[in-house]
C-alpha cells in the first residue's frame, strides 16, 4: 500500500507510512497488530504531556471552579488560544463574573483564528454554566462524569437554543480534560460514555485507519471542530474509538483518542509533543 500521508510531520505519521508500505494487512494495507501498537504507544506518550498540563493548570487555581479550568484548557488544546496560565486565569475570571477586563485578557491569547472564537466560546460557556448546575468537584467515577456531560448537552440539543461556537469540540472537550485530570479514572474508560471530541485530527486519523482496513467503517461527519453540534456524529465516531480499544488489551479510549490525534494532526510542531 502506498504511504497515505504525503508530508509526515511526526514520528507516528512516519511510522504509519512505513507500515502501509510494508503491507501484511487487509488488501495489502498495514499489519493490524503493529498499527494498533503504534497508535497505543503514540497515545500514551501524548497523554504524559496532556496529563501534566492539566494537573499544572488545576493546581495553579485550586479555589476556582474546576470546570472553568477544564473549559479553558479545552479551548487551548483546540488551538483556539495559547496554552498559558494567564489565559486560564482570564477564563476563570470571566466565567466566574462576566467582565470586560478578563474577557480582553483572554482574547489577547488568540491564535491564527483570531479573537472571535475565544469570545464567542466564552459567551456560549457563560450561558451554559448559568443554565445548568454541574458538580462542585470533578466526578471521580465514569457514571457521574457521563451524567455531568448529559447535563451539559441538554441545553444544546435544540439548534435554536445552542449558543454560538458550542459545536462538536466545545460540547465534549471539557470532559476530555476532566479525564486527563484523573488518569486513574481515564484508564477505566473503555467504552462511551462519556463522549470524546470526534472532529479535526481525530476524524483524519479515523479516516486513515478506515482506508487502511483497520476500521470497519469510515468516520461520520467531517474534520471541522467548530461545526454544528451533531449528536449522531459524536456517538458514531466514539463507537469507532471503542472498536479500536477492544482490538488491543491494555489501553483506554483516551489512549486511542490521543493516538488518533497524533496520526491525524497537521500541526507543524506535533513532532515535539511526544
């Protein structure tokens, strides 16, 4: 099979290309076992960085609502803002009490998409946090975390009521960061719920594995993180995470997710992450 990634940006992508060229799998694609091991190894390496970042941000703001910290880190991991304690501080401030000073501080951490996605995401988050009540501390078991996610989803099911910029990423990333805050809990997450983000690099990674014969079906939806909140797409792609997880012992959905991210990302600095 011809190498599918034209310009590999990190070790995961280079090794995947090599596996594809070596063949040994379905219809000449990469060997299944070696490909799954690659995804797992890549995911575990990225998780070390993500867990450290999440714990650092929570530790920096011990008196803050932990959901606000999780939402801030989710925005940064979605490449809407720079990952910085100053940004998280501003997000915590503006979500605690809406004010122009903290909002302006948060917008100053804009990246290539500009300040509007930051502002609109925070407006949407502020609306949602005012509509619903989440636990005061991050849930310590998967049932309670899934229940909190269902509560977060409830106001955004109706497109007419869904705040701007609360699409697939902002509907799910906060709960992914909550799992990274508790790696022991994340290790128990072998099937949804809670649901993890389905778009962007994750969609690309799923598509690469589908084309290589590793997955039974291609991913649903598209690779846009900021599109509409589509429950069907989120559930379908999370089912693919679970399909991968079941094929190899000793890993969890967060490991699958991170490995897919490294496989599908087009970020030029991804080679330095893990």
